[in-house]
C-alpha cells in the first residue's frame, strides 16, 4: 500500500471524519486507517487481550500492516513467548522498539530498580521516549485502549488528535467492553497471554504488574500502591 497525501490537517476536518467513524466496526476503522495513512500508520501493542484482537483483525486485512511494541526488557516471559506465537499464527512481523539505555546503563545512571523509586522516569526512559521516536515518523497510530479501562480513558474517541505526540490517534476498540474483547478472542481462537488465566487483568512490565482482586478495575494491578495509572503513552 502506498502512502497517500495528508488529507487531515484541521481539527474541523478531523471532526467530520471522527463522527461517522465512531459508529463503524473496529474492522472498518482499521480498513479506513490503512486506506487513509498506508505505511504511515502503525498499531502499537503491549500484547494485552485488546492488542491480540487488533493484531488478528489487522492480519486479516493486510498482514504487512505495521505493528510495533515497546520492549522495555522487563516484560513477562509469557509475553515474550506470546510474541512468537502471534507472529507464527498470523504471519505478521512485529517491529521491536527499545530504550536507548540498557537496563545496566539505566542502573548505572539512575540506580538499581528505578521503577520502585521513580516509575515516571523509568516509564519515560523505557516507554515514552522510544514511542516518541517511532511516532515522529508516522502520521497516525492505532492503539488498543478502551474507554472503560480507567478514568483517564473515558473521553477517548475512535479517531482523535493526539496533541502530546502531534499526530492522529485511532482507537478502534474505544467503545468495546472487556466482555466484547473476550468474546472475540474465544470466537476466533485468538492466542492470548496465559497470565490472564491466573488473574492478571492488565499486563505490563513484570516489576509493576500485580494480580487484580475481585471488584477492582482491570488496571488496578498496575503500579499498585501508588497513584500512577498510565505509563505516559495515553495522557
Ligand atoms: S511499567 Fe514499571 S518497569 Fe516498565 S517502564 Fe514503567 S516503571 Fe519501568
């Protein structure tokens, strides 16, 4: 698919596109995104359940569509294993993005176990800066966020302007519930992280992810004990 000329330059144009797209299926939104942006759009995934859904959908539309992940060097072994499983199942090839700092270099500069002392700095080094680098070469990115995941995500549109990273952000699953996600996974036999079956409802870096208790929201297990709820990628 070849790149197309930018057609979205103004917020009112974005509004005209966003309203009808809100009502489309997630697959239709992905098709629209690939038509509109070609190789200048990519799906970002952390291999959560929602990401696995979008990977399957994208592979059905165009298995050469760009999909990247931020490898913090601190993901669960089960997540690294899932990456290979998804590539084999869907014939896709994920782009891996890493921090410029190895874990050793980070420890030398900031001290050991930075995630315990200053997770915002750790997330900036290992997630936000690598994301900013890849997004600087794109016109749009696709994310797997849902509105009901956290308070901060309740206002997410299906298509919106990402002012933090200065490009278009596409959230095809914005209106989906957790139930919708798991129904899709079961119906299409989509591989997913086995940690979900142990009670992890949102899976990020190993040091900052804990089990979710009954009655807690899906992301309650992330950065437990501190007020942080986002890595800095979506706010
Ligand atoms: S989630 Fe934790 S370990 Fe991962 S980058 Fe953020 S602070 Fe560091």
